[in-house]
């Protein structure tokens, strides 16, 4: 997938931006790192590409790009519409690409379908999927089946296929989870939907936002009809994402206006963001093996330090234990006897992290839907921290972060 995206942009685009990615500190959504590029090669012919498709990669097809539009209603924009001979990609912000996969498919079924179109998803999806499905279901426009996960955050491919009905139009299962890093068996899900379900023609979409730049992604091996990528997760600036749509699948336009992209989606393309996404994909593809291995080492070191420093009896690492079933960089760790929100407030800017539970001042605090779906005990869920290591994260930074967290946890336990 990264190869497809990277090859869609010509090499002179590599010189466009003065920055890419984030700092090397631990971060809950760490990008692939910082790059400084000269800009003198950004010249005329590429500037003239504003408002038109950028140059294509003949072996993979044409790429169609869209910018982030502040204040846009995500329900108005449609998914890509490839011709029979080309694969098109759309570049937008994350919620819109996932919404497009759902909304465009729903509208293709017609507004007065009876029985209602049916969608299969899991209980641990990103809000970009969950909230769109809940909205459509509440409006009486979709039926939704929510497939449960096991204690590690993974779905069973057989259960996903079994949830498909003769009225299923879409199966949407994330490639990897943003909270606990669990990697889903997407390829197996596709195979079972095609061969052991009530509707083999149902489309399959996967949200691969967390996986890009950390795990190999190949749409042909996965067999999916649609796949979401998000720029800032793999090193591009915020505000650009991509929706892969398998050819010759056609999803009608959901935003009308100008003639951009063959009339399929109105609005001038944000060329700078698109170029950055293509370059980020190139870097991610070329450095995937090294970056992934480094992130795995730093993640394992961080986990070992926290468990050792706090005591195995009071710490729980969420997600799959098997390395092949989880992201290499994501660590979700539940700590008994503390509240994550209070812990983060005291750590502040010393350690970049996020809470695995949506803790508020209310008593008791609410628990993350992902952790609740996994059956994580509340005493660990409310004390869960989400930590990620990046390709520039050093062992020294890992050790410093672990020491700060351990010291603060012990201080809170004493009070």
C-alpha cells in the first residue's frame, strides 16, 4: 500500500516541505520522525498541478487527492470512484475517509431500501467508524452488527463472517487498534466473507491508520475493497489522509460543485499536503524494517521497566502477547491504584502519553470502550496509560520516561 502511494508521486516532490513528523519524545501517536528537505526543486510544472490530479503511476493507476477542508461536514464527501482501468486514492482527514467508505456504500443502496442495508463491524473500532455507524443506525438508515473481541482485543474471523447476512453491504474491521495495538486478521476475514458468508459480494473496508509505517501493508494480500491511511500517523502533516478503493469498484460522488476529479468531488486539492503524504509513504516503505524493529525494541524495554519498577502484581499490559498480533510501537499498560487522568496531569509535558480510560472528575470515572470491550477489570482500566515509541525514540528517553512514571505512581499510591 505504501508502495502504491509513494509511486503515485514523482521524485521531485521529495524536496517540498521543511518538516515532517514529530519530535522523538514518547507520544501516543508517534510519527515516523523529522526530516528537513531543501525546497529549491519545487518548480513550475508541479505548481501548475493545483486543482488537477498529480502525475500518476501507470503500473498502479491514477491517484486522486483531496485536502482537509476546515468545518466540512464529513457526511457530505464521497469515496473514490475508480474507472475500470485505474485505482484511485483520495486524500482527506481520517474521519472523512472512514465515513466515505460507509456513507457512499449506504447511499449506493438507495434511501428507501427494505430491509435496511446491514454493516458488520467490531466493538473496538475508531470513533471515525463507530460514530458514523451509530448516527446512521439511529436515523433508521442502517442495521449494524457489532462483533465482540477477545481479551486481547482481537476479533475472530469466523465470527465476523458469521455476522454477515444476505443484506450486508459492508464489513469494516480496523487493521490495528489505536489503543492497545491489537492487529486484526483482516486477510482471513476477507477470505471467510468471500467463501463462508451469507453474502460473498459484501465489500470489506479496513482502517489501517495505525499500521502504516509500522507493519507491511499490501492491499492485494489483504484482499480488501477499501483501505484508510492517515498522513500524520506515518510522518506527513496533519490534515491529509487517503482512501484506497479497489478497481473497478464505483462509489458515487457525495459532494457536488466544481469539476475537480472528474466531477466526483468538488474542491481544490491541497498539493502541499498531498506531496508530503507521498514522500512520507516513500520514507516509510524504504525504512519500514529498521523502524519497526527499533520501535519494537524500545517498546519492549519500556514495558519491562514499568513492570519491573511497579511490580507485576499491580501492572497489566493490555493487548496480544504475541508480537505478530500487535503493533511494534504501542504499549497500553494498566496500573492498579492510580487514575490515569491524575497521573497525566502531574507528568504534564515531561512524558507524552494519553489515558486508556476517558477519566473525568466524576466518580466513578468512565472506562475506554475498547478496554471495556476487552473485559479489562476497572481497577486496571481507570489507571491505563497509552504510550508509543517512535523511530527516533532512544533508549535513554525510554528509561527516563519509565523512571518518571514509576516515581509518580509511587507518589500517588502513598497519598
